[in-house]
C-alpha cells in the first residue's frame, strides 16, 4: 500500500527544457518528487541530476501510448503514487507548412497534432486511470496549451488547431472529472523563451516576452486550489481567465453542455458511450 504521508509525486512531460523544466524545478520547490519525462533523454537526465534526488528521468515520446504508459508505470514503481500530471510536451509547426504547395499535392505534416494534441490526450487518459487508484484523493492535471489555441495564428495553423484542441478538451472533460476530485485545467502561454523559440530571441520585442514566473503562477494556482475547467491565458501582464463562450440559447445548452446531456447521447448511440465513471 502506498504511503499517503510521503511527499506528493508529479509527472512532467517535455521537462528537459523551457516551461517543463521550470515546472519540474517549481514542483520540487513545493515539496514534490518529479518524474521528468522527455524525448531528449541525455538532456533530461542531465537536468534531473542538476535538480537533485527529488527527481528521476525517463525517455518518453508523448505521441506513443506505450511510451507514456511506461513513464507512468516507472513513476508508480519508484514512488507508489501520482498526484499531479503536467502534460507539457510540445513541438512547433513542421515543414511542409499547410500553406505551401508544389508541383504535386503535398501531404501536410501532422506530427504536431500527434505530439501536442494526441500526446495530451494520452496524458489525460493515463492520469485519470492512476488517479482513480489514489484511494479517493484524485489528482491534478495541467495541460500546457498556447495563446495560439485561443487566437488565430496564420504562421502555424496546425499548431494552433492542436492547441485549441487541448483547451476544448479541458472545457469538455473538467466538470465531470471534478466529481471524482480529478481537477483538469490548462494555461495558454504567450511568447516565452524556450527551446522552440530561443533561436529568434534577438528578434522579439522585449515587452511581448512572457516571464517564466508567470507560468509558474498558473501552475501554483492549479495545484493549490480545487478549481477545474480553467483556461488561463498567460502573458507579460500576468494571468487572464478566459471563460467558456456563452451558449446561443438555453436550448443549445440542453444538448451541448447540460449534465443530463451525456445520458441523452448515450441512449441515442450517436457518439458511443460517453461514460467517464470508469
């Protein structure tokens, strides 16, 4: 049986650099033991060693269910529990870009969807599974989205679509999961210096760069409070709570978002079983 008096445990994906690395350090500072999962194994091992014995490192391709499952199982093997999952791993738009055409039809590169959206889906699914084995304590799931998931982003429309998907995932799943003390939220960073964006640091106007500490404020809010379904847009000015869009009418709400809607869709068979109760 797990020791519920032991330090809480977090899994952070994409934690070899950027927001994920900052999150791992932040959580250790809050008394957590942290499994640092990243595709770049050599770098994540080095960063883990630099933080200290409260962390461990594992190679993880978040676009692979088997790879993420192995990371969760290793965490349980080491520490016997998981309390927080930060689904942070992400990559930018890849070439060929969606706008580009050649002499023949070019298949779009959708690996960004595999990593940024499907990877988050896998993290959420695994977190739910293991949180339901936390003897009623539940847990916290934090997804790193992006401002481009809220606002149009012609520079990277596939990336923006993937990040928008994570926001809608949170809004759709959070109310139901909260009944089990599983609290799902997301924050949407503005331009932040990371492994993805560092190459252009000299070009960015300084006033639009989001300080890393603002992202840590969002993570702190999510682990300290039992809130759910929150979308925090984060920029140089701080945290901005982006509320759900309003329904067009009460009639729309009855078939889109009302609690009894799930049973209606289930009976109709249109979308298959939507049962989240496990």
